[in-house]
């Protein structure tokens, strides 16, 4: 009897010990808010920047989600919502606040407009979520307005100016007049380019500012023409850049002065044609026809949208994939843990070469100096660029030593 009782007691002691070992060796379950990872795409669906992001951004993000599910087979749900910020900071910040408060959105991306991004960054920090700015350009996002919860992904005005602006001055374009979009992005692009022009021995003869989505560029271009500058720097983007270039061509300004599109996208070249844009130098972080990887993604994107992806749309895909990998690695969608994973993990994919996220939230990666081909040099549809040089992320983007971000340890 005593022997039987002893066996029962020993068995009772062993059961919890066995369960404890099993629990310790079993991988921890994902800790997710609402048991889902929810991504918001806030973009310009119908305005001046809709070709750069817009529906193409939504498509790229959905592709990233679908590809992540197929490759990694996550044990959690991933959902997407999207909205049009109409290029208005109050509309964008209100929509993001609603997403965070009532819809459980964990991360917001694309953004496009720097004014919207600055407003969204404040809400994101307050709500302890994550925003990845892909289409916005202002360096304020990683300088004085940086936050622990935001990342600036594809490009910024410093890199745009530093790569193409420097090349244009060295090629003889040493006197400039700026045509500038009158909000945070345009101001930043003009300043950064003017600094590069002066640092390389050039001079700035003046500037004029126009409203976003300007309907008539004639008065602005006449001021640029009167300056007799060699270069008219277009510190704008999207539809504004396209319309400014068309108007300059119609007025005959390009016969005596060269236009510098400081932020141009493949869709802009497609809309304007090579006859109008041939020879222009520009900066980009992505070209669909660079190599087999970029062509593979771009063909899939083209099949869905009937156009090749912009730097923003390709960047959206990369940003979302980077985020989802970090969520899986961190085992949670809690913002601080995910941000730590993203900042500690190198990024190398079809979009970003030699990518890494600095402490100020700036994702640095290789950038490219492009020259638009002559019509006779283009061999097939969308064959628009020649890559003139590759500039490393360390050389293209603002050095950390110059950063005004309080997160940067000096």
C-alpha cells in the first residue's frame, strides 16, 4: 500500500514539471492588439500627387501583404485600410487619429505630402503607433520634427539636391532661379538645393513660390525667364512639375534656359514624353528597369495597374514588407519593440540596396543619378533612364552630424 501511494505522489509531482518544460521550450505566442496587424495607406487619391502614390500605392501595399502571407505564412491576420488626405494636413491628421482610436490601425504609410506627414507624425507619437513616410520629402521629418515612432523611407530633399543638384552645377549649370511649391516640401527642396549650388561655386539669382496644384504657371515662368539664370529649378512635384515643364516649353523658355526637375518620377516622364524631357538629370531611389529583381516586381505591378511603379509605390511595398518582418521578429505589434527591430535590421530588397534605418528615423540606401534618354536611345516602352552613377546612402543623405533630431546622440 505504501509503495502504491509513493508512486502516485511521484506521478503527481512529475506532471507539472513536465508541463513546465514543455511551456518553456514552446515558442511564445504573438502578442497583437485585436489579434490583427492593421496597416493604413493615407495617400492622394485624386489630386496633384495621385499618379505618384494614389491607387498604385494601395495596390503596392496589398501586394506586399499578399507576398508576405505567401512566403512567411504568419499566424496572425493582416488587414489594410486606405483613405484620401486631399493634401490637407487637418484631413490627414483627423483620419489617422480616427484609425488609431476606433479602427485599431498599427502603422500608417505612403503619406506623399510633407505637410500632412508633419501633422500625422505628431498624432502617431501621441498614440504610440508607427508611421512610415514614403512619398514625403521634407528633411524636417528626420530633423527638428523627428519622433521615436516615425521613419522616412524612400528619399528626402537633401538627397535629391545632393545628387542631381551637384551634378548639374558641375556640368556648367551654375546660376539658378527656383520655381517652388509653397509648402513644407517645396521650401525644403529649394533650401537644400540652394545650399548645394552655393557650396559648389554656383549662385542663386532668385525664386518665386506657387500654390500647390497651380492652374497657371505663366507669371512664375516669366519671372524665371527675366532672371536670365542658366537653370530653372523646379522645387515641386507631380502635376505641378508636369504643368510647369509644359508651360515652359510652350513659352519657348527652354531654348535659352535649362529646366531642372528636382523631384521627377517615371510617370512624369511618361506623361511629358522623351522629346520634352530628354537630357534632364534627376535623382531617384528606384528604377523599374535597373535589374532582374526590379523588372520582376515591376512586371507584376504593371499587370495590375497598366503602368510601371514610381519610386514611391515601390518604396511602399518595401516599407510594408520591412514592417511586417519586424512585427514577426518582435513577436508583437507594440510600436517600440517593432521600431527597435526595424532599426537594428539591414534592408536589402529590390527597392533598397544597402539600406538601414538611422536613429533619427531616416532610412538610408543607394540613390541614383539618372539622365533621361533621347527618343532615339529608347528601345522599348518605359525605357526612359540611363543610370549615370550610384551614390551610397552615406554620401547621398544628410550626415548624422548635421542632424537637429534630439534622438541623435552627439
